[in-house]
């Protein structure tokens, strides 16, 4: 079943990659699969598709992820996430952003989580094409649906939010890249704050094929009943750039 999902994810990425190339977008596709047998039988699959298109005034990005784990014929993790963002560069390093995200995590206590935010961003520093520091701040709206009603009997969480985010990419060499992303979305009504961090190291193997190691942390200050407030994920994937 796990291997079948891996084939399904790979097959789904191929037409999206073809569309990206046809429309002159750049991007990267990741796939990590770990199958074990013997004393421990487990399947872990991580898939990701990242897209980017940049012209003089506009920068558009899309990030689509899936995570699946299975052990002893039981699903232990299943998550799907989509993020899309558009930037309007009104000055060389200053831009307005509009960002939307949607996440479906089977084991988070939420049926789904969605946000829409807009605000201002600044590329404070850039060296070459691969090294930069972006900081942004904005406000928006969060709409979450819980698996089960909370203590107040409500199953829907909706509130205004403030968003702060940063991304630091640094080219260690022509073939190695370090990346750090950090964001926090602060609820202005329910006071539920969601903070996420991703630390990654990418190294080229040959041509457009690279190896990537990443560590992700997500903290929810007011997690649903029965769910942990901290969620971590460590991954090792092959990355194909196009």
C-alpha cells in the first residue's frame, strides 16, 4: 500500500512539472520513500512540489506537500498541504504579498486549517541569485474546522490573525544551500498562536538532482483536545530541479 502511494505521488507530480516547464516556471519536486521489513514493517513517504515564476513586478510561488506513514498495517501519519503566494514588487526590494494556505492533517485534531493573509515584505539582503533574507508582516483571516467540538461546544474556529514571517537562504557553495524559514500567525480573537520553523540543507548530487535534509517544527498554543501542541518532522529526500 505504501509503495502504491509513492507511485501515485510521483505520477501526480509529472503532469504538474510538465505544465510548469510549458509556462516557463521554475520549480523543484521532492520525493522521499523509506520501506522497512523484518522486526519492524513501516512505510514513510514524503512528496513535495514547489513552483516559482518571477518577472519584473511580480513573484508567484506555490508549495504543495504530502506526508504519509504506515506501520503494522496502520496509518500513523497522513498530511496534505497547499500554499500559494503572490508578491507585487512596487520597489526593487519592497513588495506587497497575498498568501493563502490550506492543510488537511488527519492526526492534528483538525478536519482542516485554512488562512488568507496580506501585507508588506522586504528583501533586506541579497547576494547573487540564491542568497537572500526576506522579512514580512501582515494580517488576515483564519478558518479551522475541528474533528470534534471543543470545550465550548464549537467545531469551527475563525478569527482575525497577524502574520510575521522570515526566510533566509544562503549558498554555502555552488552545490550546497542552507535554508531557514520561520513564521508565526497570532490569533487576535481566540489568542491561538501557530508557529512554524523549517531548517533545511540541500546538496547537489549530479545535474539537477540533489539530496535534501530538513527538520520542521509546528507549535500550536491552543491545540485541540487530545492533540499534542508540538509536531516535528525530519525528512531526507531526493530533489529534482527544473
